[in-house]
């Protein structure tokens, strides 16, 4: 569930973006984008030329110069607006997070052994301080639970209203400052200084203005700046050539500064230059809206280039809770007798496995719960020592548990394990399932097959990833036989069984040494080394502090399958940038046919043959091209914010689709748009 759902063009964001686009006219801000800074300077120059035309006699119409100046300013403002509205979505999410920051008083323990506390401001806490938080109180800082178990409301972070359990030890010991304890109590060791908490980092990351440019984005910005400089030099040499031609021929007029500025703006890659930053910020926002916090734009971009995914089996590929799938009776035992005994042994079993046995018995044999008051059962809870659970009713002992444990129990009563049941247990284990054996007094009734159920649709998702050229690897602590069976059922490309932290780290390094980009998820301290090594490392918010510190992303929903969605968002970011770059370049080619013949019509009349659109006049043609150049930026803002739809197809097909849609579209749209604007301008009689 997303924390904040901001519409693409929310009225509040629009108003703030309009104000922001004016604030960004500061030359120091414009200088960060060389392409648009050149347009900014062109706007200033044409404004000066217009003022000059009002006080001195000019060969150009003041209306024409004013039109060029106004639309150049609009070009700059539209580029500012695109960036401001992308930042606005991030700031709207940050604002909702800031509301959750309150002034918290912490109860700091004076000593670890005693329970004496002192009240201090959360801002005065230091790393390794120990605090106690009881029901109704706010956790003052990020830390690790060292004692206690409690339900915690993390809705301020995840937006999810359901509380989560936090306890000492294991992978659910990490807590976040600003969340609230709603039951019991926790003793927490502070791990982060005030002002550097996870919530503070979240706020900083979702604010688009604080986003760092990625390497590919920097490279593209350098390329665009280089092209702008080249076009500036080209346009700069056209004036002396024009003056020389007029002087030699003795006819025509040299090209004017106003036209040269207009020509430069239409030649320069202004469309992608205006939208480049917007695309990057919007990509980060889409990830944030998916409830994933990325600590760097580099990680988001790397997600789009990932070609190996390491996925934990439990909870990612499988449901995580083993489910009963079949009753397999011993020779001479009826199916229903085994099901009844298993059902009775599971009546007090509140685990997912126990409930699934009761459900299977009900579905296959119509068995329902008994009236417990009439039979007075004595339930035997599961014990790690005995590895069994069950019930004793009227002196009849019914037990279910691990095969070895039940066999030991039956032998103590004078019974034996039938060979057919032993064979069934071996077969279930080899097929990737978990066998439970059921006994009644000294008689073994049969086995129950439990399977870690593969999630529905996951095999199709892996097929899509394979089509995208991404290799999937299942990570599990299971033995190789069980791992192989589940891997085959899920459709993953490879698996790592009996995985240790060292084995995970070695596998990632092996792939990276082969030039592959690796992504993985993790939640435990034992995952931290591998997360730190992976190119895209998604830590679960419910995991340990060590895992969250090692990763470069945190999934606030703690959903391991989110990694697949992150890859899609990364690819969508790269596709959007590539598609709009293709459109921008094709767009510029079409604009050349509109503006070049018009710009040099007075100097080189023969260029009139290139006027394929048959525009009304040179002034109308030039102004139409400048107006279109500005309007196309604002028209593409929704696409830059929403992103180009991504479908899992091969690279060759992606390239072809890109060229057909955005390449061909970029060539055709300007011809239609400029001609339409030219017709409107010529109808005014001013141009």
C-alpha cells in the first residue's frame, strides 16, 4: 500500500510547480542544465533585440521579435515546469512523512541490568543508548530490540494500517523512529543518531530536488551539452557567411540575430534537454509510490540493466507456509481413518500447517470440528524436543510429527514403523515435500504430505524475466533434492541449496566477474554481506538494521517479490529516457525542413525548394517552429512523468518499436504541428 497517492496533475502540485518554474529562472539554477541555459540566454538576447526594435528603426517587425522572445521564455518556463512538477510529487510524499515527526520524550535506562529510567529528549539520545518503550508510546530512534515482544504501528512509514510484531533476536528486531508501540513493551538499543534516522533519510530521498544524477544521465547530459556547443558554433558561423554572400551578390538581406537565435534553439536538443531531469525524478517517484525507498538514483538505473535476480525461496517463490496436500495411509489402513486421526491431532494446532491439515480433512472427507466439551481432550502441544504434537482422548494417544520422532514414540509403545510408510516418507522428501507421520497408540496410520506451495503466477513471471534476458536464481537453505524439485516447479533458471552467507557472496561475485549485474533481496543480518555486494540490493523494512544499512533500497512493505516490480520500474526509466531521446532527435530533423529554408530565404532564394510544408512566409515559418518547439515540451510532460509502458520483449524488438513509434512519430508530428501553427499565425495577418 502506498503512503501517498498523488494524481499526475494534482491541483496543489500544479500550483506549486507554476511558482517553482518562475523561481527556477534564477541563472544559477539554469546553469545546471547547459542546453536550457543556452535557450535562457537566447530569451534574454531576443528580449533586448525587441526593446531595441521599439526605439530604433529595424528591418524586422517588432511583433515578430516579440513573438520569438515570448516563446523562448515559454520554452524555458515549460522546461522548469516539467522538472518542478516531478519534484512536486516527491515533495508531496515527503510532506506526509514530515507530519509523522513529533517531539518525542524517551525513557532511557540508566543501566542494562536495572529498570530505572530517566526522561530525555529523543534528540539527546546517543548511539548504543538503551530505552524502554511501552504501549501507546512512540519509538524515539532507529534501533534493535534487545528484549521484549510487541505489536508496532508502522503506518507512518509503510501506510499499512495492520500492526507488525517486533521482537528481540531473529530478523524482526529492527525498529524505526517515529513508529508507535501499540501493545506490550520493548527495550531498544539506539543505532542511529537523531537527524540521521531512517525516517529522515526517507524524507530526503523522496524529495526530488535532492536526487543525485545517475552516471548514464550525466553521460547523456554531457552529450547534449556537446551537441548544443556544436550547434552554437555552427549558427555562429552562419552570420559571416550570410554577410559575405549578400556583399558578393549585391542582393538579398543578411540573416538577423533574432532568426539566428530561433534557428539555434530549434537545432539544439531542447526537448530531451528540458525533460531529462524530469524523467529521472519521475522514475524515483514511481519507485517511492511502490513503497520502495531508493538511497541512490544509480540503484534505480542499475535495476533497469539487471540480468541476474537472486530470489529467496520462502515467501518469494513459495507461499512460505507449508500446506497439507494429501493423506497417504499405511497398508491396511483406510484413508478416512488416517484423516480423522490427523484432524484430531491438529485441532489445537494454530500453525499454518495444522490449519491446512484440518482444511484438507474437511474438503476430502467432510470432517468437521468435534464438540470438545463432550470428549474432554488432552492436547499435547508441539515441542522442539519431541518434534511431535497431538491429543489424548479417552486413553487413546494420537500423535503427528517428524518420521523419526513418531517412530521412536511408537517403538516405546511396542510398535514398529511399516516399510511402506518408510518408503512414502522417503518419496515425499525427495519430491521436495515435508512428510509428517500419524500414529494411534502403537500403530502407525500413515503419512501426510506437506508442500511449500509455489505462488500462483510466479512461473509466468519468471518466463517473462527470461524473455527479458534476466536469469533467475532461487536461494534456499533446503537440501539439494528439495531445492531442485521446487526450482523445477517454479521455473527458475538455477538454484543455490543449503545457502550460507559465504555461498551467497561467492555466487554474486562470480556473476559480477562475468560482467553481469546482480539484484537480490534480503532481511537478515546473514544477508548483509551479499546485499552489500549486489548491484541492486533490496532490504526488507521488517528486517534487521544491518540488512537495511547494507542495501541500496528498502521495501517498506517487506514483500520480497517487489524485486521484480523494481526491475520493471528501472527498465521503464531507461526506456522512457531512450524513447524521448529518439523522439527529440527525430523532432529536430523535421524542424530543420521548416526553419532552414525560411531563415535563409532572403540570402539564398534557392533554398525555397526545401520548403516541403509550403509555409505562409519566412516569419511565420520561423515563429511556428519556435512555438512548436516550446509546446512539444509541455505535451510530453505527462509521458515523462508516467513513463513509457514496458513490455517484456527482446532487445531487437524493443529497438524496432522505439524507432517505429518515437522515431517515425518524432518525424511526422512536427510537420503536422508546425503546419497547423503556421495556418493559425497566417490567419492573423501579422506574419
